[in-house]
């Protein structure tokens, strides 16, 4: 993240990035956070009369966005791979619709896996709408194989 000091008439400054690291006397400060979280960034400037002025800003570092959808699942009650759902990092929620081979919607739910009850083995299509942590929507379309 790049920070800019737009203060005027100061003789010294200290950036505190909120993660135990600081930088002195820099108009432009670049900092890389090593972990996600909320950080309070402070810029403290001192003028020629030793008067201090402080500016603060909360920075939220979010995890990277990744997303994975399996291609096959086996709803056979063996405690392994019995439900179909997306997996990812940086996902706030998802809405999933499942369609049969004729294009009829057979499942639609928010944040709920599909268990394929009352469905035969075979190929089904899906549309998954993802809402990431920045409230941006992404759509994924594909096929899932049900194999008991």
C-alpha cells in the first residue's frame, strides 16, 4: 500500500503502520502487510515549533480471493464427498442453482450444499454466484457429475 504525506510546513514525520513497523521522514511511504486484518495507520508530523499533528486511517487487508468447484461428488452416505459446494478464500456468501439435463432448475439455495437426494446418477449443470469480501459478484457455470 502506498501512503502520501500531504502535510505542509513540517520538519519531521513518523509513519506508524499499525503492525509494529515505522518509517521516518518520508513523503511517500510504501508498506506491505504480512497478514490480513485491520490496521490503524498513523502519520505524526512535527512543525518548527515542536507542535504535533496526527492523522489516522484504518486499513483493512483482506485475504486473496480464490475459488474451486469440484467436478464429481459421490452422495452415497459414506461420510466422504457426500455434498456438492464451492470452496474458497475471501468468499462472503454464495448462491447456487442446479439444473437437470433438460434445463429445469432442481435446486437453488444460498450458502447451502446440494446433497442430490432424489436425483439419479448423471451430469447436472450449475450456476454459482459468489459474493466476495469486497461485495463484488462473480458468476461461475459448469457441470457436476453425480456418481454413487
